[in-house]
C-alpha cells in the first residue's frame, strides 16, 4: 500500500511538472505578442503548479509586480457579493424569489414588485445598465439611484439576460446591508475574509490605499502609462474588491471544500438560471467538451480603472486559472491555460 501511494504521488508530481512546462510555453508565446502586466496562478488538486509575474506594478516608479501584489478585481467582486447574499438567505433574512421592494421600500414600486433578488444575481432584471452611460462614475450616490433605480425596465424580469456591470449588484449590496444592519465592507470582512484568512483582500477606500497595491495602467501599442484613478465608493458590491492571486486560490479552495455555505446552496451558486441563460449566482457557466468529456467550468472577468481580471475554475475538476492584471488591455488566458490542464487529464 505504501509503495502504491508513493508511486501515485510520483505520478501526480511528474504530471504537474509536465503541465507547468506546457503552461509556461503558452504564456511565453502570449507575453511575446501582448506584453503582459500582472500575475498568473494555475492550480490543480488544490496545489499551485504555476505562478509567474509580469511587468510593473507602477509605470512611473518601475516597481515590478510580485506574487503578493494586490489588484482591483472588478466584477470578480460579484461572486463574493453573491455568497454574502446566500449567507443572508441561510440566516433567514431574505428569499431569492422575493421582490426587491420588500427590502428596498424606496425603490420604484411598480418595477420593484416584479424584480426578485434572483433576477439581480443573474442579470435578468431588465434595469438599464449604468455603465452604458459614459459619465455614470461621476454621479453622486443620490443621483445614481434617482437615474437608474427609477428607470423603466428594458424587458420583463426573467425573460432575458443582459449583463449589468453595476446596478444589479449595487442593489444587492444595498439589500444585504439593510437585512444585516452592517456595511458591505464590514460584512465581507466578518463573513468571508477573516474566516478564510484572506489577509490581502479588501475593499476600495478613497481615504487610504493598501500596501503593495498596483496602479492601473493604460496600454497603447505595447507602451504603458498610469491610468487615472476611478472612484468606486458606491459600487463596492459590484466591482470594489482588491485581492491577490494566492488569496483567490484560497477562495477557490474554500468553495471547493464547501466552507461558508451548505452543499445545497453552493449547488445553487453553480446552477445556471436557465438552459439559455448560462449564468449562475455571480459566475458564468459553460461545459465545453475536451477529449470527448464535458467539463463544467465557472468563470468571470472584471475590469476597473486600468485593471483587468480573469478567473476560471472547474466545478467538478479541481483546477483553477487566475490572471490579475494592471493593464486596461484584455488578454484572454483562461481558455488556453484551462485547456492545457484538462486535455492532460
């Protein structure tokens, strides 16, 4: 038995080393073409098999990115907000299919009675997308709510999918603050960050900047310049979290080990809204066929103020790809790296 376990361990190590070499080759080719800036992490069976850094955390000081560099993760924030919503569900403080008017009494009544929390989570609510307006980030919270929370719906809730960068998850943040009597940042810290020891993760704060935070940058024909800062004060629950690749690996493992939520509620998170709407609760879901086998994959991308982020994880396969970048140029890494992982299995 001991010999069998030793041989199994050796096989896993050799396999992981081979995949690490393949991943390194893929990234070398992409970096040569695209000039990457950020940090990449790839994990399998709970173990990090590849990490690498690219470019500078600040284009003015030429401070290099390192493994512990923090990046704003944009819409990857939504998966954290969705989990906080599900925790409030388990605490009996809200219901996914209840109308949002139950929790937001100042919302426009005729539309608030039609939209449910589930619609907000799955981008099937029909509220106009705030980021379609070029100057939405310059609005005050009061102006933002007046413009978008009182707007006519673009379609009947539940009948279509239209991705919403800000408004849906902004409202979810308002709801969980209301039912918990705590601010979003406090709830995130108490319910997720502290229990999982995510010490390099937090929320945007205009009054202070965390140590080792990258500066967002603009990329033009391979040249970089620092991006102007973006105020995310009232979009914390939609796009306001910063993190590191290793904290997101811990996050992935907590989901995989069903910490923080029951098994049944995690299943809801990774169940698409419908056959035609392949979005769960804070995650895109697809099931590509690789080597004749379908693999259920959960993924998301994000962008904010000169940052881009990507995460992809196997729901049934213990594999993970994370790329956090401080460049505004989107460079797809999830699929080539995930394919390299799964094609070997």
